[in-house]
């Protein structure tokens, strides 16, 4: 599994030149060539796809609009993973539409470089839509052969984007053996609705911050919490079926709330003494435990990494032997056997790894100050690197123990959240003005995308793949 | 000294009622950003009704002259908006208490002794430098440093609760030292009286 993802990364295209459809980075920055980015430069192996408009027999405007949305979103999803060269729809606008694979004008498509053409048809019955999609080979002796075909029922006129995401994930899986992230979501903190929350009991402190959710591409941003206080540090459980976050109580410290996102009240599995604060929950990959940062060890202002079962049992301190330093910001290894965390036991913050029972602590970062590790499925750990000039996202590859900076130094960049396929890193940046959630690709540090625009946004967490 | 503080407090409250006192920029107490919806301006009838003080319903305490003290009658939110407590400020990445901090706390302790039922939440705050995660703990250490010193001045520990807001709720919105120095603070918030 890991190997196949790595292989896919290994051939990902490194030249922005050919990927004319991808959104350009907001700021052109010189790329330092790295070993990885050089091996990426292999454009020949990427299938080139042209897109025929999705055929709709219905003349209704909303049905036609849904078909257009599905195609636009699908193309954006495919471009996001950089596994295909997409031929712009403008470039192919003059090619007559075909209703069968054999009637596709192959030579017109191959003139544009296409190897495959996407064909789709959509029909609607009382709000429900079914989309049939095919990839048809247009080059060589077997032109007209179907290379991919799938029917998608259960989509709705209300949510055509999700339909497109499902198609994109399937195409990535079948054609590129890649776990696409088109159906993943992000949770984050924002103060965008703070004006509606001014009843906070603290007149001269700032406004409230709530937890929000959005699709991986920034669509569908919506508020999850509304308690008019401060809600931070959201973290997803397996399959995106649960979410934990820290919520401040009225005039008191924060505690961890765990919600199954089903409308039932959240639980407080890590609840300790009223004076103690619990922060930065990390749900284990199997969903049975929550690691978190807590001051429950004593009223000293020094925190520890604790762990508790999801039902509130077996709560214990994993770092009790360093009373004059703070340990926090835990993140689980993909197999659930290790935890990376931050500690200032050496005088400044650095990232350490320990076994999930607290034994076997070893340090993995050495430059400047490092905080908020996020352990990726690709065997690297991303974190906030704090230097005198500002903050950037850095990455340590655990195999070679090699560290490097991922972001380009524009603005302040912190709080990384890694996509479940390891190929993208979401983070908080001030490069667009206020604090916004952005993404950049791993490992080459290209293709910056801004996901939020309203208010100040922070603490992104990327959901696991839906299973 | 104590009387002077009281006079100042009274004048602050009255001044805010009439909306004439605009704090100069050099004041050590930074002005909070105005709440967009609530204007704390009382109606004229409220002001006039304050002139003859209402008969005190608070049980008399022999050590305190209740009738002349608007702080005794004001509600918590109003007191916090024109707080008699000054914040304790800190150096960058530090929870150490300097001479200014100690004298601020002495004055705040006098107020707490005067109003013996008041319960304060000490909020630890940090500037935006450092990571948000690190600042959660740093703010806690600042709040606890102030609590411990206040206890050493004779304030009962159970009247002092602590909470760290890290760098999540900056008081001054700027991104320079002028703002940062106001944001590195332990803030005294009245939460019960």
C-alpha cells in the first residue's frame, strides 16, 4: 500500500509547464531542485485526457447545471492530484460530441494530444441523478476501447459535487492506483461568525471562535459548533466519522469534546479537575483512544501528553517524568503504535517520538524550534518550524531522518495537516492577509491553493479517507 | 492611596456614563475593542437615579462603607468593562514578574481585600509570536505566576481561578511590539461577587 503511493508520487509531474490547467501559485518562488523533484520530471507517463460534455437528455436548467458542475469538479479533482494531463475544455470545444465510443472523432482528439476521452451521460428522476461515465481510448489500433466505465446512482441534484468526487476517486484508484482525497473534508477553527457571538462574557477579550467543516477543495464551508466561546484543535477520527476538539467552558479552562457528528451531544472523555486544561486531542487510527495535551499533572503550567480510552476509562499521563517541561501536540503514527509530540525539555520546542505506552522517547528535530507535528501515512512528519525570520512548514522523512522546509517563507506558515494520501499539506498562512487555510503539494512544495477567505482561520485537520 | 483609587474608580464609572473620558494612548490599560452591538451608555434616567443612591440591600459589612461605592452595586459585566484591576504584563516568552508587575499586583490585591467576596479568573495571554500550541502552556504559567504571588499577598487561593487563552484572544490587534507588549498579560476578570 505505502509502496504504491510512493510509486505514484515518484512519477508525479514536476513541471508546471504542462499542467496548464492547474491554478498557478500565487507567488512565483524559485524551487530548489531536490532529489525528489528531479525524479518527478517524467511527463511521458501521465495519461492525457480530453473531456466531452456530459450528455443530458433533459432540457431542465437545473439538471444541465448539475451536469456542468460534475464535469468541472471532476476535472478540478483530477488536476489536484496531478496524475493526468487534462486537455482544457476550451481547446476541445470545436470537436463534435459523439454519443458512442466508436463515433468519437479520434483524429481530432489525438491532434490535441489526448490518449483518452471522458464521456458521460446523466439522467434525473425526481431529484436523484444517475451518471454513467467512461474513459475511451482514442490512440492506437484499439481506439474506441473502453478503459474505465462506471455508473453512479444515488447522486442528487442538491450535491452534484459529491458525485464528481466519487468519480474522481475511482478514476485515481483504477487508473493510477492512488487513494484520491476528493471525498475528504477538513475541520478548522474560524472567527468569521464572531459578530453573531458577541454575547461572550468577556467584554474586553476577543470574539468567539467556532469549529467549521469544509470539503477538501474549500467548497461547502459550514459551522459545526456554536457555543460563543473558543473552540480549537479539531482532530478527525477514522473514516471521518468522529471529531474531537478543545472547547473552553465559561470563564474556565478547555476540555476535550468528542462528537460522532450525528447530532447527539458531545462527550467529555478526558474530563479532569475543574482547574485543569485539556487540549489538542489526537484520535488513534483505530478510533479507540485519544491522546491529548493536559495540565492535569499539577498546577504548574507545564503540560504532559496524556491518553484516554474513548469511553473515558484508563486515563494516564504518558510523560510524567519531565515535570519542568511541557509536552503536547500529540499525533499518532499510522499504525497506532507510536506517538510524536512536542517537548521543550531541551530548552526549546522540538519534536519527539515515543511508543504509544510512553516508553522509548527519541528526538527527531534539531533545527531552531519545532512544534505541532502531524504524522503522515507516507512516513514523514510535518511540523511548524519557527525561525527568527518567521514560521514555515517543515518535513522530516523518517526513513532517512532528513529534514527540509516545505513552504516558501511567504507570510507566516504553521499548523500543518497532511492529506491522508500524503501528497498535500494544509496549513495556516498569513500570505493572503488574514490567517487563512491554504494547501501546498508534497514533496515538491508547489501549487499553493487558498481555501478560506472569511475571517481568521486556524487549526486545520484533514479527515482520513472515508471507508 | 486607597481613597484616591476609589475616587479614580468612581470618576471612571461616571466618566464612562457621560462618555467624556477618552483614554490617551499612553494609558497603561489598553482600551478594549468596542463591542459592536452593546453600547454601555446608560440612559439619563439611570444616571439621575444614581444620584440619590438606592437603599443598600447588601448585608452591611462593618469594614466597608457600602452606600458610597458604585462598584458594590454594579454588575459584573459592567465592572469588567471599566475594570479597577490593571493587567500584569510580561516580557517575551517569559512568565517572570518584574517590579512593575509586583506593584500592579499589590494594588490589585488591595482591591480584592476591599471586596472580600469577589472571585477573579486570571487569564493568561500571549502575543502572536511563538506557536499557538506553545502559547497555551505559556499563558497558563503566566496566570499561575500571578496567582501564586497574589496568594503570597494574602488573597485566598480559592478566590483566584486561572485559565490560559494562549495567543487566541489578543487584546491589541496589531502585529508589532506595541501590540505584543499589551498582549503578553495576565488579565484580571471578575467572575463572581
